C-alpha cells in the first residue's frame, strides 16, 4: 500500500490496516484510496488515477469478508452506512470481484481471525429486506413480490428512467445516444420483430407503465391490452392512455398472466422484463399461458435477463434476492428455450442484447446519482443506496458477461407454416 497517514491513534484501525493489507495482497493494481474512521488514509498507487475512495466508517465491515453469504454481507455494509464510496461506484466492482474470489489457506484464516478478535461484530439488518409469506410463486405472493419492487414510488422511477418510463433494456445504435432515443428505438424494434399491423390484437404481459402498448397503438394501430400486478404502474398507465386519447385502442389491467384466458386470443403476445419474476418451476405454465393466448401462426416476443450458462445457480441469497427482486430467478437461455419448446412454441430467433443493457444501466445510474437529493426525499437514504448499488452492480454484471439479455422470437406453428419472411431485413429498415 501507499504510505499511510493518520491523524489519531486507534487500536481497531491498526487491526483493520493489517486485515486490509492481507485482503488486498495480490491485487494487480490499486486505483482507489482507502480512508478509515480515524482518519487513516492510503492514497491510490502513484501511477494510477484515483477512481474512487473507500470510506470505512465501522470496522465491523471486515467481518463481512468471512461470512458464507459474503456478497450480501458486503452489500448490507454499504447500504446501512458501515462504509461509503465517493467517486465512480462502477469502479468498485472489479475490486469486489477480486475480494469475492480470494481463497485463504488455513494459516491465513487463523491469522485473519486473530486480527479480527475485539473488532465489533456484524449483524444482519432486516428493516428493508423483503418479507414475503405464502407459497413461493403463488398468485398472492407474486403480487406482493411485484409490489415490493415496483410500488416504491412512480416519481422515484421518473427521476432516472426515460420520459416513457420504460424499465427494461434499451436499444442503442451508438453508445452516445440518450436514454430517451434508445428506449424509443427499443419499442419500435420490438414492434417490428412482432410484425405488428393495424387491427392486430396485442397482449403485453408485464406492461409496466404502459410504454409499449401506447407506442404500438399510436404508431401501428393495434388493439393492445397490457397487464401488470403493480397498482402504481396500473394507475399511471391508465392515466397516460387517457391523456393520449388512445382508450379505444389500448387498455391496462391488474391481472396475473395465469388469468389471461378471460381476455380471449391475440395475434401477437409480448413480454418485456417479466420472465425474471416467473421462477424456473413456473416456466412451463408461463409459456403455456402465452401459447394459449395466441392464434395459430401467432408470434410471441419474450425479452428477459438470463444467467450466463457457465455460471452456477447461487447457493446463498444474493443482495438482489433480498432487497430488489424477491423470488426473482435468472436462468440460462437453454432452460428458457426448453420450456418454450415443451409448451409447443417453435424458436425462430434469439438475440443477446447484453451490451445494450450495460449502456442502459450506466445511464440510469448516472441519472439517479444526479438526482440524489430528490431521490432521498422520496424514498430515504437507505433506499437510495440500495438502488444505487443495484444499478451499478447490474451494469458490472452485464459488462462482464455474467448476465445476458435475450430477445427470443417464438411462433405458434400452423400447418407447418411460420408466416415469417425469409429474411430479417424489415427489422432494420
């Protein structure tokens, strides 16, 4: 480490210094500073630009590195203020990855344990954790899980989403496009993949604040129904439909995807950013519901996050499980496609938009950070920290290929025909 500077003596800080030196030993380069609660500070390595400062306010942070649920423990240390980060939060995650991968010998563990004796212990906090009851993925529990995430505050989401309130991966033609432009391009890209035309009936499973059904009705003349389990999303979607004068072409309803039989059949079905909530065990029912709602020859566009196939399923609850998407599950694309095919669908196209989601998340993160004061007024300091960490961590996961974003085009076959053109040219025209 660079030369240490301290303004007062603190025995706990001396122990923390030794532990940090051990934890960071072998780190290829240190482009960040460290500052302890007693004023002890290490600057970034002289040859490196300092990308962030790690402010450790409480020595109990160091216990997080020994817990079996290390990722969740470190996240809780940040959101509850045991440490803070000034500067670029995105730059923290390569360091976090290094620390998560560290494996210690028996001798190293004994030495670290001895150093940690006398430091305050870390305790799990529960106030802001999701508390769900009932059978996992039952209709009532799914509604509570959705409400936990989406019913935070419409105004909070407006701070950092685009003007259409599209809360899913945008579609960029260049990296410097605005989030407003990229989201409009995504909506139109989805409509072109579906080959929407005037008079089509379109079902949007998980319609959010109504961005896609409004776009499809306004620009393609379809009759669109969007469903959501979020009361706040429903209220805003209905208000926006009325204000746009499109009530004759589209509507939003509070409805579970398992109850859509009452809506009849559709020419096209779309689901954007919904499958993450479904759960692996429910995928057959999810795809069967979509298959049942389609007319023969109909098209289903499914857009959702997938866990990279080489990454094992987490064995411990993650930060996202506990604080962001309770009961959410990310599965590899092979699992998703198998469930779709078993339900009767034919897979016609699979596109990975991973880089697009990284660009989307970076813009969301910067917009949230720019609105920090207002965000804290709306949801409080801890909720702000939860969401800042979530957006930054997600951006890192997409950048490094740990997560993917797939758009999958599926058809309901009819007498062996697909009804699709021979090329994808019209998607890009």
